[in-house]
C-alpha cells in the first residue's frame, strides 16, 4: 500500500503562486489594451504603397478634339453630362446652366436656376441637376429644363474659407463628392491637406467628416515608395512648407465610369491626381499649361473618354477631349 502525505503549507504556496500569476497576466493585458487605446489612429493611406498593375490610359499631350467655347462660357467652371447625354456647363458668374452642342459647337439653350453667384461645379442624377457654389451651398434643380423645374438650396456647414469648387455624382454610394480648393477644416488635422466631403442624397445632408483627405505628405511618400524621383523633381515646389496651402488647390472631381477611380483636378499647380475608391493615390500627371491654362471642369463619357474644361485667360474657354486607351 502506498501512502501520500500532503504538505498543507506546500499546497498553499502553489495556490498563492497561481493566483498571483493570474492577477499579473490580467493586469498586463489591461495595460496593453489601455496602451492601444491611447495610441493615435494611423491613416492607412499614408502607408499605401501603390498598385503595381495600374496604368494611366490617357495621353494628356494629345487631345483628340478641342472645343472652343462661346464668349458666355469664357469663365466655364464645371461640366457634366445630363440624363440625355447632353453636355451641361456652368460658369462662375451666372445662375445658368448652358447646354453645349458638341456637333454645332454652340450653346443650344440656357437654363436659369438661381441668382448670379460664384458657381463652380455641376452634377446630374436623373432629371435633377446639382450646382455647387463656392461657399458650400448646393442648388438642387429638380425637373431641370421642364415647366415643372424647381430649385431648392441646401446650405451646408462648409463656407467661403473652404472654397468648394469640385462636384461629382457618386452613383455607387448615392452621394455627391465635394472637393475643397481652400481649407478642408480647422486645426492640426487639416494642415497641408485638402479635403473631399460627401453630401448624402438620401438624407440631403453633408457628412460631418471628410470622405477622405489628400496630404502633401501622402503624395511625398507615394513618390518615394514608387521610386519616382524624376517626378519628385517635377513637383519639388509642391513640398515647400511655406507654400503648401497655395500649391495644391483642387478645382474639380470626377469618378471614372469604368474603373470607379476618383480623378482630382487642380488648376493651381496644374495637377491631375488619380485615387482608388478608398482615397489611395494611384497616379498623378502634371498638366500642360499651354493646353490647359486654367483647368476647372471634368467629365467622362460612358466609354471612358475624358473631357477637361479650361477657363479662358485673355482668350476663349476650351474643352479638350482625351481618348481612353482601354488596351
């Protein structure tokens, strides 16, 4: 027969050890969770390394067509295709929508929607037109170009300091995207950044936070990671901290009908930035100021061909057509 002698003191020591270990591990886990909660969120776009399979499908030095606009569209500031596939234009002085006939190269008709003002962008959803004023107000023109036309003004939290210039319809998310040429917001989170906001077409309200921001640091890192040193030289002036607030000023925004990528056009700096739907940089192109003196408008045909409208500077405004090279 085997006899076991239990040492009570020894067993108590073992129990105390495991009890203490449990408390220690729990406190370590709590400390780690607390540490994680205190760490700032990292903007994953800053760490984006690019898409090696992306290729730019346009030759911006070779437009396939140039439309010279009539005098009333010298200050053309926004373009969009209507539900009937007509080309609608706005300019930054009059409360009018101008329907431009691509065959005759003339304004076919003029649609009044509001008082004179600084109108900068236009977008269409069905038979409703949306026109953006530079102070963030959105003009919803229902039943546009009919005898039942009605204009509703939506005032947003954006203002003149934001200098809202870019507007497009995001069909997938049932919203409007608004690009700020000026400040994206107040405070440190918006330093050296430009913001794109979204206007919800279900609630008819502006979302409080930007849909995404584009920072100079983001562009800088993209260039470095993709070893685009020659492009850095091309854009070196963009990274002057003393001028950061003036060198990158988006004037238009558009969504590619085939890829869903976001195109951001900057008149100041003559830059076209292509983002994926999440707001990550895919590509950028410097625009030829001899061709596009003041690029302000952007629109796409369903086949991917692209139109860029340019205001006239001591000359007439123009719209240039660029062919989408699918293959």
